[in-house]
């Protein structure tokens, strides 16, 4: 048995020596809160594109804000700095690219353990109102508790490779779609037929959301749902794909629990294709415009309704 362990150690040690020093020196997701050998713009670029959950949660632990945004990639576009400037209150955007409803729920409880929350803007989209099982928040929390797992994570290793290649060898890795905007736009509209069928119901997650609302109500935390604005091309697909009843039920579910800002409506904002990089995601300029509208006294591009 001792020989087996010795052989295993001799096999693992070279791998350990090759992986740990570069990952620790680069620290692609800032887990160790130290200076990196990689310039911050490069780390930020690849870290956020590869895994926004792992990028955002360690930073939030170090500097938790009492006001948070939750949701998927559509909500993640909203600049928290612009909201802070408008309100004079500190906000943190904890919505994620590729985010799931399950991850939003886990993130709420994660944030509630770090700071006394004051305001929660819970981003919702019909396409992601389902029970899809992925939850990267649990994985990120495990790495925070046990940093040894950081050195074994595939996203960490891949992002380290991109960081080093870019910073030291000037090899830029493009992780964005390599097609024209028009072609990508069409493919995303077609993909909705798959997204609307995948885990079509939130199942027990509906009650998990209700428990969050009840928790907020009991502790004086303001919570509202934000139904994020798709381009009208995507809105039309709801009727075309025969899911209008489910879409209406989605909105009714939210309105029965908490106030709702419904931005997924036909408006001059959602009709303007220049506001979107694809049918779902706002450009930086349009995201800032939406923030200015949502956090104004009288939003003109979103309808407010739902529970009081």
C-alpha cells in the first residue's frame, strides 16, 4: 500500500508543480485577492466571458453591496455603476452570462449571508423561467471554502491559459460568435424553439422564489422583478411557437408575488434593432439607457404592475 501511495505521489507532484504556480500567479478569478501578474483588463475580459459566477462572487465577498441585481445574461448587461450614480446607493450586479433561475436563487441566499440586504432587483426572462439544473454558485462557494479545488477547475485552467497567451505572447482568443450580426440574430431566433421546450416549467423553483419574497417581506427588504426587454422579433416568437399561454402564466406568477417592472413589451425601445447585439442582449449604450429609465420616477419603457 505504501508503494502505491508513493507512486501516486510521484505521478501527481509534477502535475501539481506545473499547475499550481501559474494559476496562483495569474489568479484568473481573483480568488486570492492579491496582485496578479496579468494586467487587469485581460483578466477581466477572459474571466467574465468564461465564468461570470466565479468572477463576481469572490469580489462580492470582499466588498458586499446591500443592493443587488440577480438574473441571467440579459440582466447582467445593466451597469451597476450607473445605478449607483443615479441613486447614490451602492449596487452590485450579481447576474450572470448563461445564468439559470437556480443560480439566481442560490445567489440571493449567498448575498443574504454576506450583508443585510436592502433592495433586490430580480431579473427574469421567459426563456430561463425553468428548472434547468445547472448551479455554478454551489461550485464557486466550494472553491471559496476550499481553494485547493480552484486548481482543479476546468474554467480556471482554461482562463489561465488565455490570460498567459494574451499577456505574454500577444495571442488574443476571441470567444465571441464568429458570424455576422444578421446571421447570429437569425440563429438565436431559431434557437428559441429549443429553449422554450427545455425544462418548460420552473417546478418547485416557483416555491423557492416565493420563499425569497417572503424572506424579504419579513425583513423589510425591497424586492421587485424585472422582466428584461427582448427585441420585438423575439417577442413575436412567443406566439409563433405556441407558448403564449405559458408566457402569460410566467408573468402572472411573478405579479402574484411582488411588484414587477415588465420591460418585455412592444415599445420604441424594443423596436430599435440598434439597441441590441442580438435579439435578447442590449448594447452597452442601450443598457445604460434602460437603467436611466428604470431608476427614474416614471419609467416609460417598462410597465409596473403586480403585488404591492
